């Protein structure tokens, strides 16, 4: 009865089962598929850490459930465009679980301007986040379409304390419909009710602003777990304070001992695991954590909200870390040369100045790594304005190629050398810790 839906979902599973991408590179492969994603930071207090984890995606249980659940197959079949939505979230166990537990809310609100129809297909939301699914249907064929100047606000004018946002438009083979996803997360709990999406749709020769209202009918509350347990990995002390589990993601609150000798950058291999060995890993597409201070952070994992395991653990095996006195990278922009960086000869990093872009280029034959530098400062310690950054990843014949660029206003006029704070770097400490939280 639901052969079409089951076949489509099975195709999604086979695509990942048959993939030859090494696990270490899987995170980047997913990231490269969402090239239109944009991240923005609202304050200087909160700094966002981006994923560099080796991602392991557990799909078999989900697809087995689909094959044996006529009710869920019926649910997928009954909602227009649901196949596209499942395909967009196939990398996220938490959002897949939300859909399979019918926590996806269909909206179906459309507006057409100058030959392009924008539809808000549906939403998954909780007290701390909104994920909107949309589609663009142009009357004529465009080589590409994308969105910008995105804002979600309350119709009643109540202020939303935004923490982060990202949005992406996917390119389809036919280029007839462009599906996409908009993610907003908030620092304070939000309420159900009427919201408005303000958005600009752009293509070659096309630019229109859309303003569309939609209603959020249900917001599930968090499950809270106090932890307050310490672990020590290679001499570095870490305190797990608490965990908050929402339908969209899990937040693990972590404090680092100020007396640690290393700056801990990213918790690459932090995950939840239950008594049966089922695992919920790091977020693989989007913001993976909030940096509250140098010694405090919240790390985000895929959600197990719709599971009720008898036992639940936090497992930690690998952390990106650099010595505190080597936590910056210093660049001579005139001679395009790195003056100072951690672990001098460990990784070959080249630097290039292109207009106002400072671009770092790296190669590695063994292990995929991620590199990010933020908060550029001139030689006098004055912070330089950096409106955007980008990353590119590709494969050479033998090496894995990675570029990280940071745009700096009036870079050519900056007083060098330029110093940048490292937020991600290919240097790790390792251990094997498992903390029970339930």
C-alpha cells in the first residue's frame, strides 16, 4: 500500500549504507552538501563552535521502523513534500525521531511574487528552537536560487532572544523546486503562537521580499538532568554540569578548570549512549556549541528526546586542545607567512591574502581535520571587523584538501601582523570516559 514511500526511504538508507566516504571525512561531506548555510553571531559574549567531529550516523533502526510501520508510512504519504523533508534531515537522528513520532507540524502557507512561489511547508519546534522547512517554485528555470535577510519574529511583537541562526537552499537535479531549511535557536524559552517569516528570495535577475505568517501549535518542554561530575583527560579537568534534552537537540553544559594547561576547543567525540549501545552523536550540520567563556561551554548533540532508555550515559573520547600560550595564530599579511601557530610542524598550513580575505590552506594524508580562526586583531591588539567566514573541503589524489577563509574589512590597510584566536585546530587529547546521567 505504501510501496512508493518505503522505496524512497530505503533509497535514502542505501545512499548512506553504500557510501565510501571515510568516517573521519563524513562531517565535511555533509557540510559541503549544504553550501548555502550561513551562521551569524548576535553578541560578543557567545561564540559559536563549529563541528569537526567524525560523525557516525545510526539510521538502521529508523528505517527498520519505517518498513514495519504502516501508520508512519501513511503519515509520510499524507503530507505534501514530506519525502524532501525526510531527505534534508536524514543526517540528524533527533529530527528524524521527531518526524517519526509525528511531532512535525504541517503549515502549507504560500505566497507568490513575480513568478516565484514560496511555501512554508512545515515546522519542528521546541522551547529553544524553530526549524522551518520551505520550498521555492519558480515559473521559469533559474540556474540557482537562494535566500537572505532572514528573520523570524513574533506577530504580537514580543522580543525573541536569538542565539544563532542558519539557513540553506538545496539544489535539486531538475532545478524546478528548491527545498530548504531555516534554523533558529534562542537563549530564552519561546512560546507557541503566531510568528512571521521575513525573507528575501534571490536568483539571477530576481530579488523579492516575502513576509509570511505561520502558527506554532505545540512546543515540548525540556528534560533536565543534573550531572555535576568531574573527569580528567591527559591532565585536563572537565566538569559536566547538566544536560537539557529538547526535541531538536541536546545541550551538555561543561566547565573547564581554569588551571588547565590547555585550551579545550572542540569536544570532537562527545556523545550520548544508552544501555543497548545506541548512540546520539554531535550535530553534523550547523552550530555544535555555545562558547560562554574560555572555561565554559554548551555542546550540542543530536536529540534522543523521543526515547526513554533505562540508562543513559555521556561518553567522551577525544577533545581538540592546544597549549594556552599557543592558542592564537599570527600572520604576516604582507609576506603571506605564518609567524606563530601551535604544534609548529604537525600540519602544513599555507596562508594567502585575496582582497579582504585571509585564506588558510591545508593538506593532510591521514586524518580529516577542521580549522577555524576568529576574532582577528592588529599588532596593537585592536579587534578588526570580520563580517563573514567560509570553509571549503575537497579531495586530491592522495591528500584531503581544506581551506578556511575569514573576511576582514580593509585588510590591506590593517596594521600587521594579524593575530587570530583559534576556535578549531587539528591537535587532540584523548581518553575514554563514560558518565551515567540516568
